[in-house]
């Protein structure tokens, strides 16, 4: 963790780490593993996690601690995915950086890979998300509702920044087609055009009025668009 901190001291650096949890779990009672794990985590708090009887909760504790330590080492963004083979957990990957764009590009790279052969990626933010099977975008829509639902209008750029960040398992290119379009079709969002007049009906006079923008096209969210999630 000390070495990772030195790397992350540089603004444009990022780290991609494979954590072999199964080996940590298998040899958790071996005394010779204590010092290496202290170095891995940069602390000894991992020992409390190994006292947890439930294997799933034990792994969650260790991974949550690792993410906290990466942030402590200087990361502003930490994403996490697990790789499963035929239902068996193989290893976990962590990506740490100092900018949401890095998280977005890493998530896009992971989504672009179809593991095949029974391999499946699970997202760290959304437990039911599985890459390599039929994509599920409901969690993305739910994340948008939880974050932005209310009376205020939200700029599309703010919504994009949220999706790009480590707070979702999705990337920016999935936002419009897989979240905003179905939500608009179901009447769950209201949309303003960039100039704020997207809902104004077009009249014969408005065709000659240079200050009146053309009617907004449904399923279109250009820069400057504002959205309200009802």
C-alpha cells in the first residue's frame, strides 16, 4: 500500500490490482502471512475481518477495507469487479485513480470484454450486475432515481459525471440509450432542451422567430440538456 501511495501521488497515475482473495482466505491462520498482509493493506485492521464466520461477509469486509485504504493512499476513485468461473469466485480486480474519467474508461474496458466460457464479471457497486450474461441496466436507472429524484432540474453533465464515477458500475456511453431513453418512455423523467424551451409548441410564427428553438426531439439529450426525475 505504501508503494501504491507513491504511485498515486502523481495526478495522472492509476493502478490496476488483482487481489487473490481465495489465497488470503485459505492461509488466514498462517502466522507467516501476517506481515505480508500488513504490507498489502498498509494496516492490521484486516485481522478483524478474518474473525467473521460468514465467508461472504468476511470477503466484503476485506474488500471494503482495501478500498478505504486505497483512498487513504491517495485515490479519489476506486472501482472493483469480481471474476467468477462457473459460479466460483476466481479473483477480484481493483482500479484506483484520481479522476472520474479514468474510472469511466476502466469500466468501459471491462464492459467491452465478453469473458465467455462460463466466466462472468460482477460489479462491486451492484451485486446483481453480471457482465457476460444478458446486461441488466435497471440498477443504473435505480441509481439515477436515488441520486437525483426530486423537484430540481439537473444538467446532463452532472448526471454524466455521476455515472462516470466509482459510484456506479456503468460508464457514460450507456447513460442515454440504456437509462434515459427507457425512463423517458415510461414517463419517469422530464426533459428541457439546452435553451430551456424544449416543450414549447412550434407555431407558424415561431418558424420565423430566431429566438425560438425547434421542438425537442424525443430520446435526444445534447449538452446543456436539463432533466428532472419525477
